[in-house]
C-alpha cells in the first residue's frame, strides 16, 4: 500500500511539473530563437548593446531548457552524489548567468541614458570580451562551490532516500521516490547547498541584483520625466514668443503635443509597473517562501506548493528578456516579414483556383 501510494504521488508530481513547465519552456525557447534570428539577420543590429542582449537571450534560452528540471531540485530523489551535484549545480549556474546578463543589459542601457556623451568610451564597449566574461564566469564559479567541498555530504545519514528522523516520524512530503529506493543515497538540495550558501546567494546576489535593476529602471523613468518637462517648457516658450495668430495655432498644437507626450510617458510607466508586478513579484514570493522553508529544521512542506511557486517564479522572471525583445520592432522585423510573405502566398493560392473557375 505504501509503495502504491508513493508511486502514485511521484506520478502526480511529475505530471504537474511537466504540465506547467513544458508549455512555458516551449514558449520561452521559441520566443528567444525568434529574437535571436531577428538580431542575427539584421546587420544594423550587430553592435555592442545588441551583443549583450544576445548574450542575455542565450542565457534565457538555456534557462527555458532547464526550466522543467528546476522544480525537481526541491524534491528528494534517489541519486548518487555526483549526479545530485550535476542536477543542482547546472540549473543554478544557468539561472545565475541569466541574472548577471540581465543586470548587465540594464546597466549598459542605463549608462547610455545617463551619460550619452561618454557612452562610446564606456569600458563595457572598449572591453567587450572582459565584460562578457564578467557575466558568465562568476556565476559558474559560485555555482560550482558545492562541487569543490562546500556541501553537506558529511551531514546527516543520507543512506536511504527520505529517511525517518530520530523520533521515528514518517518521511516528509517533499520526497519524490518509491519504497524500492530505500537504502540508496538520497539527493536533496540540503545535501548539495548548505544554509550559508543559500543565504549568500539569496541576500548577497539575487536581492541586490533585483534592487539594482529596479533602481536603474526608476532612475531612467525619472530622467525621462525631466526631459519631458523640458520639452513641454520649450513648447510653452515658443507659444509665448509668437504673435496672437501664431500663438493661438501653436498653443493648440503645443497642448496636443504635450498631451501625447504625457500619455506616452504614462503608458511607459504603466508598462514597466505591470512588467515588474507580473515578472518579478512571483519570483520574489517564491524566493522568500523557499527561505521560510529553509528556516525549519525538518524538510517539510507541500510539494505541490513548491512545484507551482518554482514554475511560476522562475518562468515569470524568464519572460523579462522576451518583453524587452518583443517590444523592439527591429528584433521582430524578420518574423513579421516572413508572416506577411506566407500570408500573401496563402492568399494567392486561394485566389488562383477561383480565377481558373471563372
């Protein structure tokens, strides 16, 4: 009975994971490939800013590939320690590389707006290979620390997946194994990542990265608001300097232009706010829930909750580069042209039989 129960629970967890991650992962992969092809086919986009964005798309593509495996990191499974290291370190490296690339893209665009006159002499443009290494090498080194000894392999008794504790209570709910796996080594994130490692990654890397992205985005919006006020002030000065007839015509035109500019700025602020709420808030919730579970002595928790939060949290954050890329018409021009050609061919094929019939 216990074997059938654990097997059915494992099957239901696998179905839930793949039901959520496969469609989301497929969408992320296809959208990234679409933008990558758009950048690669347009020679005008072959410059340093787009190279950084291309690196971000590659990291996001890898994150989409690894997305179906990320929820399994919170479930205990019977695996050897080497395999356990691999299935935990590699997705963590891809996620950290994605986060570092995202910060670099925001930083590069932030410097372009803050210092437009010195933008071409910025060190990121002069030392592009070094900057590229700076967003890929530190994540690899930090994620590989458990493989170099910073792990809990010598901690509790890991012989037997999901073992009972000293008080004899049953295995926790986040065990994804069957009774046949008893006596084998148990693969758990607690065995690979010590608490100090997780705290350092969350509060030393993830939280500062998110705060820096939010600060740079807010600063850009503030600068844009100041430039908008300057433009409106110039329109008013032109309005006051003209004659009555000219002033009346220019006054109505300036007022319309100011309204359009204010409306465009309001749309920009609304888009940024919605993007933050839809993409970052689920991941922030997922991170703090994971830390809350980590504070407990026993590895208890509802696996369904962990699966849903991990899928929605990581998946929503992986959508951020897609929002940035699909909002740029230059990146999607090849796809739109291809769609137009296919639509025209379809129309000609459907019209030819009708002409022949006439």
